C-alpha cells in the first residue's frame, strides 16, 4: 500500500508538472518576446539616430562645399571684372594720349599706337593666364 501511495503521489506530481509546464513555458516566451521587442525598439532608435546624424553631416558638408565654391566663383568673377575695367581704362588712356599726340606730334602717333597695342596685348595675355590659374585652383 505504501508503494501504491508513493506511486500515486509521484503520478500526481508528474501530472501537475505536465499541466503547469505549458503555462511556465508560455510565461517565459512572453517575457522573452517583451525583451526582444524592447531590444528591437532600442536598435531601431539607434539606427534612426545614426541616420539623422549621417544626414546632418552630409547636409553640413554639402553646404560648406557649396558656400566655398560660391565664394571662389565670386572671387573669380571679381577678378575678371577688375581685369576688364583695367583694360578698358588703359585703352581709354591710350586713346586720349594718341589724340593729344595727334595734335602735338603727329609723326609719333603710329609708333605710339604700336607700342600701346603691344602693351595691351601683353596685359590681356597676363590677365587671361591669371584667370586660368585661378580657375584651375577653384575647388570642384
């Protein structure tokens, strides 16, 4: 009889544990699911943060690049305008000088014109070379 009671007690414990096991496993699965969901949310937030940081750095870099490029182009445009103004001023001076020479010393006009044309040509060539050098040094 003792054996029968022992077997009955063991059978009851085994049966109870089998009945309780799915609830325990189910509770463990729910906890793991909550933990996994929390981890997924944390990872998604990190990923979003990294994406925002990357986009911000990209925008800042492109803004800096564009600003620098605009500054260089403005400088280049200013140089061209300065060179053209200088050339126009020199040509105007030369024409005025030639007019005065025409009145005062007519035979000297052709030599003066040739000398002025050579000087203007050299000045234009130097200015174009400086502009080309400045264009080559501009960031792309």
